[in-house]
């Protein structure tokens, strides 16, 4: 199974278009220690010809152009993108679907809750139902994907999309609004968890069985955006556990046996800076930091 990181950034990408926080300022200045990143998504294939997208980033048009494996190659109109699987209905997970509207057939998979949000927004009707088949998937029930890949969605503590959350959201509920994806091809297993509000024993057990884990790296510290002056919410209030700290992901996942890769990295996160103390801390703990174009084989 091959996985290509189409985008490694959190919502807004890096640098964020309207931000001059210390990390974004390095990117705007062209500092070689930082590399721009588009918004988080993976392309996965078990046969090298049929590709599955994990989330459809708003940057999808750019990501396709940058990834040779996703270029059209047969006849007048074609695409090796055979399916899209959604982990939720946030803008940075779904907006890229609008880039796939030119009557190109593919299958769209999501939980019933996420699928209902997409179906309830008429702009997504540009994906004609006679061309794009929509599938409601129940977490915990495996299903087959094109390219010799088997998948299973699983519940992850988190919250509903920002535009649906209201004044007092539950930020670490286990509902169909926020899921992870486990993919398998033969004996290889890959887990993709771009958003996680808290670690549970069940989630830890599942991730421990994967050969490769892509995991939520939104913020290094819980109060990072507050300290940077870019927001008023903690990471946990946004449905993302931090990397650092006794209850952070670095500690919670310290004993994972497989390869560990941080993804969905917010523009304020200092792990984006090569050589920073925070970057060294995650690398010394055995983690890789995802970057657009990274290829992983398992």
C-alpha cells in the first residue's frame, strides 16, 4: 500500500493567508527552515492505479497538479481518483469535493451523520448522483475500496464542524461527526486520525495495531493560539489534543510500535520549523513531521 501526503497543514494551510504569527512570518520571509503546506489530505492505493483520497481539502486542485499519480491518463476525460473517504464535514475536509464536479465518476464514503451534512448543502449537488455514488458507512463495519484496499471507520473523540457547533459544544464526544480511517492491504495497516480531542484506551489499542499512524498535530501546546495572539480558544476547545504535556499525544502514543507521523499541523505550531526545540522533541521521540509530497510504503 502506498500513501502520498497531499497536504499536511491544518485548516488554512501554512502560511495562513492572513497571518504573520512568528511561524508564518518565517514562511513569508522565505526562511529555508520552513516549508509551505496545503491542507491535510492523503491519497492511498493498493495497486498504484486506483487512488482513494482521505478527505477533500480546499487545496485539492493544487494537490492534484502536484501529484503525478493523480493526473488523468486515459482517453479524453479520466481520473485515477476512484473514491473519497471523509473523516468529518469540516470545510477543510469537504470543500475540495467541488473540484471534482466535472461529471467524473467516483465513490464518496462517509458516516451517515457526515453524509447528511454534505447532502444538506445544495452546493454539493454539483456532484451529480448518477455519476458520484454516495455511501453511508457505519463505524466498525469494514468495507472495500478500489485499488485492493479495505477500510474501516472508527470513532474518535472530537466535535461537530465549527459551523454547526453552537455556543457550548462537546469537544471530545465519540460520535459519527469525527472519525478515523483504518486502511489495510494484505497484512499492512494504516491509520489516519487528523482530528482527536482526547485519547481513549480503545483508540490507543487500535493505533497500536497499525504499521503506520498519521495523527493530529494541530497544536504543540494547548494554549498556543492564545499565546501567539491568533485566537482565543485552546486546542482542546477546538477538538484537538496538544502534542506536548502529560496528557498530550507525544506522551499518550509514546509506545506505538509502528511508524508515527504528525499531520494536520496548524500554522502556529513550532514543529513546522526545522531545528526548533519542539521539532527536535518530536523527532527524538520517533515521530516524523508530514510535508506535502511525502510518500510512505507499507
